[in-house]
C-alpha cells in the first residue's frame, strides 16, 4: 500500500515519536509533570514527542504551517498547507499508566484534511488514510462496520472532567443514546475513538468542545473508511468547530439526529 511522500513523512514521524513515548510510558511514575489546568496535564514526554514531530515534519516540509497543542500556531510560507498535530492524545490515560493514547498528525491543504495518521504506539496500531486512497490499520484495509440497527451498536463519547461546564449536555446525550444502543464507551482519546469507528470497532462517536488537533486526522480516516463525519451543527466544519458526530453509513443519520436534539 504505497503512499505519497507526505504520508510517508507522517508515518515515519509518528513511529519516531511513538518510540520516545513508549519509553517514557514504561517509566510513567518518574515523569516530570506540571499542572496546565483543571484535570489537564502536560508532561515532559508530551513535549519531547512534539519536538520530535516538529523536527521531522517541518524539517521535511519547511514551508508548511504548523498547528499543535503545546505551542502557538506558525504560519508557513506556503499558506495552503499546514500540519495539525497532537503529540499525545490521551495524556491523562498516559499519566495513569493506561495504555490507550495516541499520536495524531493531519495534513491540511486549502482548508481540507487530505491525509491523517493516528498512531497507538502502546499497541503498535497505525491508522492512516489519504484522500481518495482508502483507510488502513497497519497493512490491513479498514472499513466502518455494517451494523444497521441502533440496538446492536456501540458508541463512544467524551465525559467532561473537572473545570468544564458542559457535563449536563453530555448527560442528556447519554440518556438519549444509552436506551437505544448496545452501549457507550468513554476511553479518553478522541483520535482513537474516530479511528475505532473507522475500523468498525464502534458504530459511532460524538463529542463537544474539542480542538482541531484532536479530530483532524480522524476526519479523513473516517471518510476514507466509508463513514460520515460532520459537526454537530451540520452547517459548520467539525475541525474548525470542535464539535463532531460520526458514524457508519447505515446508522449515521439516526445517530446524528439523536445527538442533535440537544
């Protein structure tokens, strides 16, 4: 499954940063951690991974812009392209020794996400896609599930942590989804939630108050796996809006309708 030069750069960068994170993950109790906000931590491992990604991606494509979680946006000489990066999605899981976190890298061209990589380094699962070329997990082509009944479907979401005020909205969502589904999961890494829908492990995912780097890579992976991705407000762009609902082709309309009742 040959990819473009840009995709190969992204895959190489993800694997290099992943090796650094796995090494630190094995010594998680010794990490240097500082408080960034209520329930939101930034670690030495996070910053080290971001430095690796920036060196690899910007070194290979120095004219592209750069948008990442832990630093200010950089405008590139080429205004049509930028990297959108989360060096450690699932930081809280990482710091608690839970092996469910990922590196997320997206390439945006003229406002559209054209390539995405989500690397679960702890499990060595590399999800990736390019526009028009399908979606993959390692060397296997992936597709969204074929389930067509809500009562058979498993969905994923995020539950707000301390310091956020949107818990009532999420509780209302859960109260509508849970009775008509096979279950709801909250695993704490948005990029992996979207990758899991793309791979058919979940039937759908929704969440509010996200950032571009949380979901950008997942958008192209989902679409190339045959799924649907929209903002909760269908008139908006999910990457710009930070609110997303996605699902397999059979259930998306029914699922999105439930979430949009809020």
